[in-house]
C-alpha cells in the first residue's frame, strides 16, 4: 500500500468570544485537515490546530509522505524531519499551542495513517494501539468566561431562534453566577460529570469564587478543575490554592515554568496538572527532577501523535504522574482521534478536556459527534470511524479564506474589544 | 477474530557447558513455546525462557487468553493479571532471568498475538510496531568461557565429525588464547562485527587480559563488551575498568545494584550497560536519580513484550540512555521477535546480544535462521515470518521430559564439576 495523494485543507470554524489569559478567541478557530489517499483508494484523515505556517509545513511534508507506505510511521517521521528539519529552539515559537513543528506536523500525518491503516485492515484505530481498555471515553465540561455571542462572522453574533445548548452558549458568563449557569447548561446538554474552568481571565478571587459556587451547585461528587494558564504570581497561586484545597480535583498551570510549579506543590496540597510546563519529552527530565506537576495533560497534536502519546502514558505510569488530556477548539476528526487514543490508554483515568461543545460546524459526515451521558462511545468501525463531508470541508475552507485569519492571536482579538490590552506573562 | 486455542509446550535445547558468574550452563536450556490459534485457523508463536513454573503460569494464562481477540492486548494483559495476580515482590524470584511473572508470561502471549495479527493483516510484525527503521539487525558475537563440549545428554559431549563452527564450538575456552580463538571462529562463521565476553567466570585480570588480547587481535574497529554479571567488588570493577578504558565499547554490570553501578560511573569513563540493575519500569526512577547506567539492555521477554520495549526505547531517548538488547539461550521464535523489535526501534543503535550460535536445535521450519554478515535480515513475510516445525517441537518436548530439568540452576550444574562450588554475589 502506497500513499498517492495528500491533501492539506485549512479551515475556519466559528468560535464564540471566549476569554482566557492570552485574550479573546477570534470569531473563527483555525484547523488544518489532512487527507491521505492510498493506491487502493482508501483515505485517512487527520486534523491539527491551523495557521498559514502549519498549512505550508504540511504541504512541504506532503512532498515526502507521498510514495510512502502508511504503516511505515518511523520512515515517514524520518522523511518529514529531513524535509522540515528537526525540532528545536529554532523551530519553536513561543505560544503553547504551536510548539514543535516536526512533532506537530507528524501528528496530523500519523493520525491520518492510522485511520488509513485501520480502514485497510478492518480495525478501529484503538485496536492498532493495543486495544480498548474502555468503550466510553468520558469528557469534561470546559467552561470559559465569555462575552455574549456564539461565533460567526463577528464573533458576537447570536441566533434568536437558537434553543437548548445553542441558546445557552450564546450568553455572557462574566461572574460566578454566569459560570454556574454555563456549567449547568453544558452538563445538562452533554451529561459531563467533570468540570473545568478556563481561568486567568478575571481577577483570581473571582475565579475562586466561581469554583466555590460550582462546588456549592454541583456538590463534592463533581470533579472541578481550574486553569489560569500560568498567568498568576506565586503569591496568588498559593493563596488561591489554599482557598481551593479540598475543592479542586486538580490545579492546572497556576504559574509559569517547572520551577514555579514545583514551588506551588510544596505549598498547596491540590494535585497540580500541566499542559504548559511539561509539553514534550524534552521536558520530562526536568519534570522528574523538580516534580513540577502531578498530572500531565497529554495532547496527541503536540506530543507527536498517537504512539508518542501511548509512550507518554508509560512515562506517566513509570514516574507516578497522572494522565489527563488537553484540548483546543477542534472538529470531529480530532475528537475521534482523542477518543481512540483514550480508549487504548490504560492510565488515562481523568475525564478528557474538549472544546467541542463550543463549536457548531463539522467536516465529518453525519454532522456533529454526540456525547452519550458525557462520554464519546468509541467507534467499532474501521479506522477512526468517520467519513469526510467534502461539501462541508469546502465550505469551511471558503470560510477560512474569507475570514482573513492566518494564525491564532487572542491578544489582537482582545484589543478589538479593549484597545491597548496587552498580554502579560504574570498578570495577577 | 477470537483465540480458540493456546498450546504451551516446554522444550529443552542442547546447550554447551558455558561458564558464567552463576556457575555452568546445564546440558539443556529450557524454553517454553506458546502457540495461539484463532478461529480463522491462523496461529501465532511466542517463546520465553522455560521452567516448570513458567509452563504452569502460561497454562493458567491460557484459560483467560482463549476467547480473546488477539488485537486486544490491553484486555489480554488485564485478564492475565487478574488470573495470575499483579507483579510485585511476592511474584519475583531472585534470579535475573526469571523476574516478574506477569510481565514475563504476557511477553510470550503478546509476541504470539503480534505474529497472529501480522499474519491476519498480511504484514510483518515490525510494521505493526511503527515500521522498520532498518532492514538488517546486527547481532554481536557472544563469547563464553567454556569447558570442552557442545551440549546434548552430557553437556560435555562432542561430535568428532563436526566441521566449521560446530567443531569450533566444542572446544574449551579457558584463557585469553581460547577466547580469542572462539571469537575468531564465531566471527568467521557468522560475520559478527561486535564482540561480547561473558565474564565473572575467571579471575578478573584474566578476563581483562582476554579483552586486551581481542583488542590486539581484532583492532579498535571491533566494539568489545565485558559482562561480569555483577560479581565484582567496587575495587575490582574500578581497577579493571581503568585497565579497559579506551578499549571497551561498554562495561556491562561490573557490580551489583544501581547505587554501586553509579559509583563505578564516577570512577571509570567507559559507558556502563545493564540488564541487572535496571530491569523493569519500576527501576527507571532509581536509574534516573542515580544515573546507574548509560545503556539499558532491553529484553522483550522481561520488559513485558514488544510494545513495552518500544516504550522503554522512548524512555531511553528521553533520559539520554543508550539502548542495546539482552539475550538468553533461545530458539528461532525469540530471534525473529528480537529482530522485528530491533527493526522498529529507531534508537537501538548497538548490535544485539544473542546466544543463538551456541544452540543447534530449532523449532521453526527450515531449520536454523541464518546470519548474513553478522545480521538478521528482517523478514517481509506476514507476522514473524516463521512457521512451526511440529515434529521438531515434539522431539524437543520429549527431550524436555527426558532431561529431568524443571528450572535453570547453574550453581547445581557447576557443583557436578566442582563439588561444593557455591554462587557468591561478590566473588572478586
């Protein structure tokens, strides 16, 4: 089996005006869709966070992916590395969502190859990763502070005819009551049993108040997480941590860097999680030396694919780290890949993050994937168990071209609302 | 696809009177062959070091393997663990060659499942492990001090009609000249480019003399290794290490335990390798903390199978460990599995160990696998690329029953030659 075609399609999917430490989500989240076609006519799909640079790198990678056997993942990785150059400081920009180019680009190709392999041998992807340890992958409600609006051309547009979650997700959430209402609407709509609040957007005590309000509303049986995206000072992180001991399931990146995270661990008893201070295998020795976190949030898009994520899972077992899963705004190809990976990872024991409820568009046939009582039921169909909706892909590609965005920049977006607003590495 | 049968067959293969720190090889090496048959008639093969206890544990495991889908490796592992109990101190005896029961038993089943999967989907096993990074897997000449003889009923039996390596391997090797002659005969016959000497059998300076004699005979282009199996004192390890700086490629387990190995590293500049102080994922944190070795000798039989070995390879890359491969006396099923694993492991950059030239019998069709200029050419056939010779298996099973051995015990064997001989954890 040889790969004969690789199609790289940047798309833009509507995204609501969600707030975070870096600013504000643009009206569109960018993703890049990879389709690999083999000489037997079978195709496989991959999806990664998008940008013009990612599209260009994937197109360059495609030159060396064509002609390869999709089972030869090591050879494909080596060929892409030869084409793009190795990962390293020169190939790493400073945003947490677009870190190591080769790793990132390979992840998209690898997932598409797994989809292709699975279809070729008649097996779901999880069966090519050691087999399923669970049939249902629980996800977490992922709450944001937000302005009124639900994405689309302006970001702040609303649909007066929307009902259910589509109506609820248009609402503003700027205080504890708004966050609790958002949580209740999201959990009612999707059945999530764990809740994460994206923090770093409001003064820290307000965010702690929101967590405590959810604790009050949902009770101790609902795991709660808070993620200020490393924008807090040590003093703030410790003080807020003390307020939330016994309340949070985990405390995600309250401060920046492994050393600071380790210091928080000495002062606060809540388990610490990260997708910012330990984000690659290169960071693991420092993590072990410093004990910078208790839980690593994996992300196959950033750790180098599904096999690399399974290897990360072994490292977590070996060094006593818990394992959860990070998410960006994404469509169904990524959600399917995340579900297959989680299904095959024995020690992925936390509900995974997903931004999926915030998006409304889809590139897969049949439209949006459905959560069943807060979980994705892992497909038993060959490959990822999804098919590409080519018309939807074309529309979302047109939307990409029309929207004019070429990279995620939450700071610029925030400046449209609050002129002069600037990202600060430590705000509070 | 469901597993409908699992056959566990202990065999005994002739082994010469090879000397090592634990004593003397018995006339027969024990292996256990696992055959798994699926409902579509396809079968897969596995092989592990044998003993009556291993046979019993595999038979117990078979009760829960039957009925499983061979792709569901995680479920199979969980079922075996439920049947046999988890690994742990209680399930670990003190010999380095039979450490963790669940890990060991699962490795045999997992290889057989990979063989079965590969045959089912028409792919060599290495393609199910990420694909090949090399088509040829180099192996190392594995030298032993030895008495005259070539295995069989008495161990010391010789065949006056033998020619080539079969004649050479009957000879005694008890001094540097004997070791050099053995090395030359083995390298001539198989084309090996690296040479390992199993030490711990003679006074340390004699073993160093043998290494220096080989350095003289083969020149600096032939990597040399010495493995005293942890039987030396710190003083001896440092003193001999100093003699061999600039001569050895690596220094394998000169002393016992991670702490002592770390101390050697502070005094001797030769890279240190181990298959004794870091032999499981549980040992990795100590290895990292102490830097107990520079190179880990993996062994899929003891680390929990092929996927676990790939995960170990990632850990080695992550923590700057080199990776080589350990061997016991074995037949062709293990050799094929080792070759497929090595073919799919990017950072397995050392020639692998193998005892294979010392054995003469085989359970696979076509007889003994052939080395091509010191390497195994990785099969492109489905699965492991081998088929079972059922008549040979039956004969070697009869040999197992007739020989009366139920476990490896090199001390007892040595006492037959030197009454009263006792193993000493630190001899020199």
